[in-house]
């Protein structure tokens, strides 16, 4: 196969923000997750935990709580506002001021008719959920001290509210507080500090479970207002609780980074009476666990250390299957790096700014395994700060490197770059239609900008030195309302392909300016698409790791794709747990497809036989040890290189050298604040 | 192998305009080996503390005046002496701040140098060759000074030397291409003139260096063509025909140094000891033509021993004081410590007895390669005092018997007279010369004692052993004789000083010591160092426990059992071990008396080889074995309790020596001990020691392993922020 010169880039200082809250919708199996910078992410747990949608955050938006009501998603935060999200257009739909100071918590009744928020001023505010908006209904009896956590009894009659030093039970109808349960403070020095009831859960048997800042998980009788049981879980805070749907299991997240599971079981074998027993402790985080979700089969946790961890409960899933494997989602499932192949430039997308780098140069030659002397160091050419408080949703750099576009929830901006003496000029007059751009993409000759807009449509804009002109809008026939999350053009400028979260892939003929075809819908969401520069085959990789090749000319799957489907992919390939986020092609050899996930990149040589189920998939080491003549007998189409870890982008420059952008997790970890101090042996 | 160590800068230089001048006129030793006086070429004198690399004080003459000779320090009066403007002698003390206010005297003739050796009197050498003691000169400063040198003769170099309490001023002159050496003895004054053999025409010596060795003055000089010659002048032959005729001075070529291209210009050679010469400004034989090297050559073997490149220009100046070379180069004056150990067979074979004891004992007399090859018997550089005392001793001794007479005398004379004569002989002769004599004397005394039961001279024998010129192979019967006569003090001395006691004899000593009743042992007078060591060890046992270091008695107990149970705190104790802990007595009691313990320690300290010792150890009876083991156990416990019971400077066995002996005794007597009921507890305890040692070692092994892993991890290269790599896919 040969040697590659690899630019190993580690200077993309991408740092995801801490996970602040999450909510799991068990009907749609979607997990909504919000980070400290206000960014919202939707994961589809039914489709390999794929990160389907991202709504970028905003400066100053601190979301504290999330709540699903049916398909609708609400959030509330310390800015005192309640927000409903428009998950089709990936933006906040509207925002309502609650007038109660910072909001700590949000919840809804089981019927999905009422929304309540707990405010800093001690009020619990009820909102009626209408079709298009929410309307303030009433306040519950105002208390002294902030309402930190809320839980609605499934019957809708009682509400438990966690406060400072106590838990209140309200009658939902009258709005009066019926019980006041005092929560004991911590011992020692923390005796003088108020204890915060960070989380409460009201179960259908009128049991209230609370987690507090003194490290206790307490079980109360909600009818009598008495304490049933105290479990001291940690020396630090219990920050969040989550109860399984059937109320048989409960998890609590702590500042130590542990998640403690309690189960409602009889503590001895022949005893009828069941009680909450502490059963398991998971330690998957280094820092505070701020958010938890108890799905039917797994514990989902996230916190300060920015990673989303899905830990299947082994009593709920079959052992030693892919289902039982723990998943850590550390990097986004979309590309934050854009590579201008012709210019050798890299565009890095951060939440609030963009950076353009030129890769370094080396004139040396070396043996495989060598590092070449760097003749010219990589340099940062441009750092572009986003305007307004809105964070960046998507960005693109034209292949020639002269155009840069980025979009936020509210606008699209286009810049012209010059490198001889570096300058950046904003293109001031953009067409009015170009106001939304979930995905941005330049044509390969840099004369057109494509921006995906509402309802999977694509706006085409022509670029030249003088002006930027709206050409037309491409619309799919399916009428899908979902946003486009992948967009790509062909090298010859003839084709444009889009993929949306309804798993639809539409291909447009840019010459005829109309829809060319729709690829047969596959059940799993596409994670990367690309059109082959010479054969015009569309390669699609899905969240379930399947690979399809579709001939745009013949409008059918290619022979190779059929063969691949018939034979099936190698089981180890299917077991990988990070999606392929980028596909590109080799200019030298048209039979090569280059794709990567977080832990490897792979060159698929379509001219070689596919690996059979018994052959070794990761065979590079074996091949290396074989003599030249024997290699050909043992080699197969999947050439997987695992030299690089935590890969964010693999791209091929015009000089055939590879650019691999890595973001080592250790580097990210080192930027985190110090975790709570724990006494370790010999310290 | 001589070695040059990492040097350091003493001070910066302000080179003169000519650039050939380092700006330093001279460096002289001050009160001790760590202080030097540096005189620069113009106006100032600075006192440095060498190890601190810092000036302590500095004196300057007025502008317009210049210092014309390096300042010297008179250690007797604690004064500094310097000459300014050739004629003004200035003397001041450390506390004087201004040089101009210090004592001044103007003399009638130009002064070349003032010389002063530690312990000697300052001597003034005039440019025309006259020599005066400073005191006598100052008594009449304007006294007329005679001219010694011829009209066109000029002094090139001078020094002074104290030889056998005689002070010599040595200087070389040059006249029309001829070089002369003058040897001026003071009190009574004599002058001898030698003519140096001519080298190639036009070449005159670049540098001189003189030393006194073995009643000879040894002059070393370096010519620009790289030849280093040595001339030896006897001190004794001086006198008589004073300065009448220039005697030809025989010379021998010591070294032919490589000079590269052209001749040497600025170079210097200094004698370091009888076999080593430091040379500066001469190219390194394997480093091209650059002349900026400092090298140490061995003159016996003509080998280069050490070399160091000096940065910057070399001025051809070099001084040496107390194992440090002072060399100006470039813009700094560097101090480079060096070492010229004697190359000896013993050190080559690694058989020098105990490195630790040698630190504070005078070196055992080990034949030196140099001595063997060149017949030099004297130590290279004995300090002047010993020389003096030795000469004093010599002068004291009244009419006495010659060596042969003493030897004959010992065969027949009664005990007291033999003792007196031998003592006399030893006191008046240089022990170094007496080595064969001591051997003869000792073997004669021993054979006579063996033959004649009534004859025994314990003090004389002890004295002979003390000279450290004896060893077991010289008189193999000495130790056995001492054992036979129950002279355990002598035994101790022999064990201490003989490097070659056979294992059989060691065992015999051990047997004798261990079977000796304690009452008898206490009467002995033994070597005080080893006794005091045992005393402190035992005293610690008897001292009220808990007052030491402010620990309570329980904590000492804890310490003791900790040391017992794990040899450290690494090991987590098991319940089984706790049981053992309670069974061991909290405070070990010494099972033998003080003096007996001292003697046993001496046995433990001797060198041995397991294979030869084992069969002899089997001769011990089981009771003695148990007692010995108990004693070893006691020592072990004591050592484990305390962090450093081995006091520096005292003769004490090391922990490893103790453990080795425990193992050996157990090896030799294991079956017997297993059958002996009273040894059972002992064996259990010893077993626990061994176990703890094994565990400690295994823990250490683990630590070593993990540290090695750490090392390996570091090797893994850091990728950094960016790299361009080549990968290959197959």
C-alpha cells in the first residue's frame, strides 16, 4: 500500500464544556444533554448513541435543568428564563421569563399539561403547557430560601421540593405546603453550613428520596413526613438522583465522580418486605457527576469531566455482547475541523471562535516510523472571534482557503481571506435567504457556497470577487422537517448530497439545479457521506458502522457495495463504538476510500478482497512481519492504522500527505480543574 | 589513575594589553589549603577562599606604583609581604585595610622575589642574585647588597624549598643562551652554581618546577620542543667549594611531549608527585594541534593520565596547591582539583583491606608500583612537621646499636633489654626504611618465644604490629603464639592490622575468644576505640529506655519489633508475626561480657572466604556456637533498633558482616543446632530475621522493578504539539 507522510497535529485545543444537566425521553429513546456553555445535544440511544443534533450555546446562558414533555424539550437556567427548543430548526423556539430570580429546577407532571420551576426567591411556579407556548398559571405557597429541586408525585397531587436544610411537600391543588422535613447538616466543620438538597425524587408509593450536600441519600415517607433511612454515600455532595421507570432502582451521582446504585429489594432472601439497599458503585468520572439518567438498561452519567458515560447494568443486558459494553463519548460525533486541501490549511471550530492554521513543512525523507525534521513550523494565521453572544454552529473553509463561512443559530457570516499579508474582510451583503445554515460547504472550485436551511433545503449562493449572489434553493421531495446534518459536493461540481436525521440522503444535480435521486433509506443515521471524485459513487457510513456505495449515475448500489452487504462486515468492524465522522478519497488511487473514527483511520482498498469473518481485521502488524511476497496473500481491503488516538480529523492534502488532527484525552483532562480532594493511600 | 575533576572559576582576569600576559603575577598559598593570595600584574593583592570561590579581602597600592613581585604570606607572623616598584618592601596584616598605611621599607637594590614557605622564614632574592632573610634585611634596609650574577646574567625563575630543616633558595638564570641553576642554602649560607645542558641552539627552558624528595632536590624543566627534563641535585653534597665553578648538571629526559607544529610558546610543567606531571599549553596527543589543554602525565610509564581542554587562551602559567591546579585561561582563573593516587597492585586487584577503616587510619604499607619499579622508598610528600619530628628523634638518640647488632642482640639478651633496644631502634629509624627489619625482628622474637617458654615480649611485639609493616605471611607464628600466651590484646592488633590472616587462624582466634571466661576477659586491656564502641552499644541497652530522642519506651519497643518484623515499614505484618513479636524480648541483653564482645567484633571484621572458613567453623562446640549466635543476634537487634549504631571512626562490624556470619555459623552447625533444645528459640528468632531480610529484599526488588519501568516509560518519546511522521500501511 505504501508510505504516507502524516502531519500529526495536536494543537487543536478543543475543550468540551462540562455536562450540566440531562433528560432522557424513554419514548423516543433520545437523551437531551446540556453543557455548561448552554449547548444542547441530542443523542439517539436507539441508534448507537449517535449524537444527532447539536444546538450551540450562548454566552451567559447557564442552563440548570432540562425536561422533556412528550417530544418537546424545555430548559431553565440561572438567567431566570424558561426556554423551549425547536429541534427541527436547531434553535431556541421561545424564551419565557419566570420572574422569580434564577431557576434551579424544572419539572412536569406526568400528564404533560403543567410545567413547574423552582426559583431562587422561594417560589414554585406553575406554567400551563399550550400547543405553541407556555403560560404562567400560579405560584405555590412561597417559602423562605431557594427551591433547588422538585419532583412531582406521579398522581399529580403532591410536589416535593428540595430546599436549603429541608424538604417541603406541597399540595399541588391548593398550593400549600403540607410537610416540612428537616435535613440534617454534615458533621464537623460543615455543621455550620446549610445543607443543600440537590435532588429529590417522589415515587408512586409516596416515598421521597433526597440527595444532599452532606453526602447523604435519604429515604422519607412522604405521607407522614418522616425519615425512613439514611445512606451516607460520600464525604462530599450527592449532586443528582435518577430513578428507573419501574421505580426499582435508583442512582445517585456524587462529587467524587462515583455513581451509587440503590435497588428496591428485600434485603434478606426470605423476607417479604422490600427496602432500598445500596448495591453498586460505579466510578467512571474523575470529577463531579452533575447529571444522571437511568434508562431501562443503563446508567447514563455526565459531569465536570465532560464525558458522557453509558454504563449498561449487567443484570439488564446480555453479558459479553456489544450491548453490555461501556461507552464513553468524549468527542463530538461531527467534524469540528475543516481542511482546505489545496491550500494546506486547517480550520478549527471552537464554540466562540475559529482558528485557521497552516500545517508545517518538512523536506526530509525518512523510513517508516521516523519523525521528520520540521522545516517550517505550523502557524496560526487567523483567530476569528464570533460576533454576538451566539456560539458557532457550523463552519467551512473553501478548498482554496480564500473563503471562510460560519453560522450561528441566528445568522451566517462569510469572510474573504488573504494570506500574502494576512487580512480578513467580511462580506457585508449576504443574500437575505442565507440566514440559516446548519451545515455549510463550499464547492471544490470555491465558486459556490451551500448552506442547509429549514426542512432539509439547501441554499446555493454564488461567490466571486465582487459580490455574493443567491442562486436558488434545492428542496427534497420527501417533505422531511428534520435538519440536514451532512452536506457534501463532488469534486467536479456536478453533485451535492445531503443527509438528515430522518436518515434520508438526497442527491442534487447542480447543473440541472434539481433533485437527482434519493438513496434508499437505511434504518441507521448516516454519520459521514462523500462523493467519489472520478466514479461519482456516493459512499455513506452509518451509525451502525455499515458502509454503502451508491452509484449516482446508475442510481443503484454498486457491485462492491452489494458484495460487501452479501458477505457482511467483519464483526470487529461492527463492534467499534465510535462513528466514522469523515470519508475522503485518495487522488492517487481511485480504489481507495479513507475514513476515520476516534481511534483509528482506515483505508479501504476496493481492489482487494474483503476480510472474511475468520480473517484478522487488524492485520497491519502481521503484514509488517511477513516478507514482501507473502503480504499480498494475507492482505485484505481494510487497512486500519491505529497509530493515532482521539482523532478529530483525517484528511488528505493535495500533496498526498495526510493530516491527522488528534486531541488526546489526557490533554483535555489536564485542563480540568482539580477534582475534590480524596485521601489516597500514602498521600 | 590520576584524574582531573570538574573545575570552577576562582576569579575573572583582566589581561594586560599585550594579551600574552594573563594579568596574574603569582598565586601563593595562604594560611591553609583553602586560601590563596593572588597578586595581579599591576597593583592589587587579593585573598581568596578557594572552596567558596570568593574574595575575602583585597589590597591595592596607589596609582603610579606597581607590584613587582607576588605577595607571600608569612604564616608565623600572619603577615603579608610584597614588593612594589622593585625596591619597596611592604608588610601588612589581614586587618590592615590600606596598603599605603602599612609598614614600608626601601632597600638599596632591586628585589626579584620574596619567597616564603609555610613554617619557613621569608627570604628575599635580589635581581642580582643576592639572598637575604627578610628579618635581617629589615634590620638594616639600606645595607649594601652584593652582586652574585654576571653582567648579562638575569634570573628567569626562582623558588625556595625546605629540606631537612634547611632552607634553600633555588633560581635559574640565563646568560647568552646558557642556563644556570643556583642553589643557595641559608644558615649557613652556601651557593652552588650548575650549568644546564644545552638543548637545541636558541632554546631555553619555558618553565621550571622543583621539589624536594628523599634528600634530593628534583628540578623539572620544559623546553619549547616539548622535552621535559629532570635533574636531581643532592642536598648533602652541598658546601665546600662555594660558587667557584659552574658544575655541569646531569639531566634525564622524562617526557617527550607532542608539540604539534612549531614550538611551544606558552607552556608550563609542574611536578605533582614523584610520578605525575601536570602540563599546560601542550597539545593533547589525540586532539589535534590545539594547545589549550591541561594534561597529567605519568612520567614512569610516559602515559597520559588525564586531559582537559581549557577554554580561551593559555598563558603558560600553572600553580598547584594541595591537590588543586590553578590555571589562568581566557578571561578566568580556574581551579581544577586533581588526584594522583598511587598505582599499586593491591588497589588494582581490589584487595585493599577495608576502605572504610583506611579513611581514618594511616594507609597500610602497601608496596607501590612506583617504588617497586624505581626503588623510591620515601613517601612522596610527607608534611614538613613529620619530617621535622623524625629528624628530631634522630638527633635525640644517643649512641646506639646498629641494625645488625640489634638483630643479634634479640637472639640472646633478656626480655627488658630486648624491649628497650627494639624500642630505640624503632624510634630512631624511619619506619618506611625498616620494613624488612621489622619483619626480621618479629620473626626472630616469635621463634625465640616459641623455643623458650620463659621469653615473651608482649609490648615489643605489639609495637612491631603497630608499625603496620608486618603481615601474617611475614611471621606466620605470631598470632598462634599470642593465642598460646593468651595475649589477646596482641591477637586483636593482629586481626586488626594483618590483611592476610588465614581462615584457620581466624577460627582459632574465635574459638579462643568464645571459650574464654568473662572474668578473664574483663582483665584484659584492649584497643580503646573498639571498646568504646561496644560500651556505647551496651550502654544504650542499659540506659533508661525512652529518654533517647524523646521517645517513650513503648515507641522504642515498637521500633524494635518493627525492625524485627519487616526490616522496614514496607511490609504489612501478619498475625503470625505479631505472635513472634510478643515472644521476642523487648530489650536484647548482651550474652557476653564487654571485652569478649570487643574481641568477637574483631573476628567479625576480618576478611575471609566462605569456602575456607566453613570447615574450620565446624570445630566449634555446640555451646559455643549457641553463645556466638546469641551474640550475633544481639548485635543484629541492636543494629536494627538504631538507625546508625556504627559510629564513624570506631571499629564496628557492619550489618552485612553480622548477617554473613550468622548464615555461615548456621550453615556449619545446622544439624547440631536443630538437635540442641536450648538453641530452638534462637533458631526461630534467626529464622524470622532471615525471613524479614528476604522480604525486605523482595520488596526492594519490586521497587527496583517499578523504578526501572518508570525509566522505560520516560524513554517513550513525547509527541509534542506537532510532528511530521512517516507511516507505512501494508
